[in-house]
C-alpha cells in the first residue's frame, strides 16, 4: 500500500483523540485558554454532560478579526515566541497552553463557534467551524467590553465511534466539575462559575492572591473542615519552593481523591506525589487511609518538562529526587509543628455520638421515688465547694471511676510554653493545653478539665505514641542495629530491579539492610535489621524493589521498621485497665503536650477528644 498524506481534517480528528478525550478535556483546554488570556472571571455552562453544549466565557484579552481564523489552525499559538536565533524553547513554558492544538481539534469533531472582542476594540467578530469546515469571519454581538465566548455543540458528532465510549451524562458532568475545581484551586484570584443543565452548581468568587485567599478557595472546594484542620506549608530547597496546605493525620479519607498537586499553576497528576505522601504520613496513617492535601510547586520552567502528553496533565521533573524530598521534608516539618494537635472533626464526631436520644415513657408509667444515692462504696474527687451527693451521683453514673488524689501540689508547676508566669501567682493547671486531670473512667480514659472545656484521653493510645516517638529518636541517634545472616541469602530479581536495589545499597545499609549485587538479576543479602528478627528476606527485598520502581525510595523497609517499633511501643506502654494516680495522669498530659504527633496514634486514630464547654452546654439544652 503506498504512503499517503492525510488530509488536514483527518489529521485534526486524529489529534483530537489525544487532546479531547471527553467533554471535561474540552473544558480544560478552553478554560486554560481563558486563563492564559488574562481572564479574571470564567463562566462555564454545560448541557447533556457537555456532549450537547459547552460554553466558556471569559473577560480576557480577546481576539481580533484577523486572529480568529489563525486561532483555529493547527499549531498556531500566541504563547510561544522565537528567540533572537528564531528558535522556540519548549523547555521554558510560562503558560498553561502552548501546543496550538485545542481549538482545531475541537472544531474537527464538533460544531465550534468563537465570538470575541479584543481589548481596546469597538467591534466584535465571530467564526464558525463545523466538523473541520471553517466558515468566514463575521460581525458579532458581544456582551462585555472585551473577552471571548467559545461555544461547542454536538461534541464528537463527526466521530460517532467516540460517542460509544462516553459515560453517562451525570458522570461526564461530574468530571467537568472536578476539572473546573482543579483550575480554580490553582488560580484563587480568578472567579469561576459552573452551570450544569441550567442549574448553578459552582460559584467561586475571586479571592485575594496569596496563602490566605488560597486557603479560602480550598475551603470552598474541599470543605470548611479542611480549612480548620489544614497545616500551612512553605518550604524551599535548591530553587524549588513548596507551598500549600496539608490535613492533620486524624483528618483523613478512605481514598486519595482529595490529593492535589500543582506545578507552576498547572494542575498535574503525578505518581511522585503518591509516593511522597505515603512516605511523609507513614508514621501516622494506616495503609488504607489517605491524607487531604493541596500542594503547589514553583520552580524554574526549564527544570520541568510539560510537553510529555498532549493533554498536559503529566509532567517530568529533571530532578525527581529533589522534588520528592522537598515534598516529604515540607510535610514532615509541618506535621512536627502541629505538636499534639488533633483535628476538629474528632470533637464533632464525638458530639454527634452524644446527641441525646430520649425515648418517651411507656403509657401508664409513673416514676417511682428513688432515694438519694449513697456515696458508700464509691470513690470521689476531693473538690472544694462540690456537693458530696452530686459527686456520688456522678460516680454511680460512671462505674469504674477511680480515686484521684486531690492533694497533688501544682503550686510549683511551670506554665506551658508561651504562657507568662505572673509574679506571686500560682499557675492553674487547667490553663495547660490539655488541662488538669480530674479523673479516670473505666481505667482507660483520663478526663481532664481545661479553661473552656474538657479533654478525654485514651491513656494506652497516648502513651503508645509517646513511647514510639522516643524509640524513633533513639534509633535515629544510634543507627539501626544489624544482625548478620548465618548463610547470606540470594534473592532473584528482574535485572532492572536488581540494578535499582544495588544502586541504593548505601541507603539500605543505613536502615540496617546490607546488600550487594550478585551477578545479573540477583541480590546478595548479608545482614538484616535486628529489630525485624526472623523475617522473609526475599519478600522484603522484592517489596523494596517494587517501592524503588514506583516511588524512588525504599519505603517498605522503613515501614517494617516503624511497624516493629510500633508493636514494641504498644507492648511497652500503659495498658488500658490500669489505674493511674493524679500525678501519673498529669505527667502523661504534660508529656503529650511536649511530644510532636501525640494527637494521633500510629494508625491515625485520635489519642484525645476535646469538647468545648459551649458544645457540652448545647447537649444539655443550656444554649
């Protein structure tokens, strides 16, 4: 068969298969064009899941009558300019789009109309493209002073086979909404709106540029709870800056749908982010729980390749190890700065479980006289000014309440960091962040009083975290102890996997695993971490090889060491069912306040719940 030159219409339709995969792809391309044109307001309307109609209107710079027919030609763009030598630098992209493929690709498979008024121009013009056939430029009415209105009707009518692969209208509409949210998260200073089948589903006013406005925009999209439980990140290394917000470990989800990465203002999907998040949160979350994050990378455009795929949703970093290390380091720094803080959702969940559910009394029921409860057989707090019968009633309502000595002298207690010590004044321990211990319930939970509420602490989970953090510190200071295998073990791998593992021999040795290359496709293991005891060496090495291929780091070994430390910490911590004295309980609270990450156990569950007095009063109808 002879070689033929394909006609332009066919070439455009082939390209459209890569650029415009679904209606959300068309919306993405059109919105990026609006943003590159300097728009401050972007309005999107879709009908029929975007297959029937898509309208993207903006107040950007607009197009002149002369630019309209050029804009729908393949590889025609205003976003690349030649240098002095006439060359176009594809490694220094400063805009979201640059390939010049979106409009001709959409016009080749749909009915595309563009009306626009250029900034400073009195007249507006329009052009129509149907299935690749280009119409003439004509005068047009335009509602605003400048900008563009791009309307796409009957998407994929010229390629009916593609329509068979579309999902339901609702699914396609949801994909469009998700795409617009990503763009809005990346550009907080731009207002966005979305109408689906005539119903306003998204309205995001423009926010103030900067972290404050960005967090407000994230709260509108990811929820107010994210704003209340987000840690600010601002970290820089070797010219690469990481900003954004990451959720507390106790504020997590069952999937990774709420993890976003933006590179120089471009929403991207990158496996590097998944590995970095797993490494940063490995200490705090179970493998089936996922944090909520929105991270923004800013770096020299020449250090990132955005020309990987026509959809421009993937990027390639020149130094991926630097970027991954920056993300892990920035997240860990933020998590360490959170101290013992737990998410506000913990208290909300607790309060929802405490909502009174009072059943009406049965017909004919008459309450019998109940004598005042006797305090005999119950221990009570020694609290000045409290009625003894009331204390006894509380004790009867909470079986398992233990005796707490009130003779503990707090007059010499030092105030917490940041609290100034008043001269000739005794510091009240309820002014500590976790308050003063008032009792122990069921030999498991410590009840503490704060100035404006109460705190309930799971003594076992809290002490387990404290022991675990101490063990990690000791292990980091003294290195990981190793044990030599009586007979070195040979592990067979794929040659590429074996090469990756051997290249990281120094890193693995620091973690207690001594390996070396043993011919092509094999690794010789001489020593293993002593903490692991008898372990499946071959399985460990294969897991490490998988991690190196996927994430670029040996997370499997680190996680196994941390799992062992967690198990040892669990066995070495205060058990549930043990009675604690008042000094012991207060010492545990003070240690939690001074230990990073003590707000959650090793699996992301909270170690304490704080209830504000106002919330408690609402439970009892006092507010």
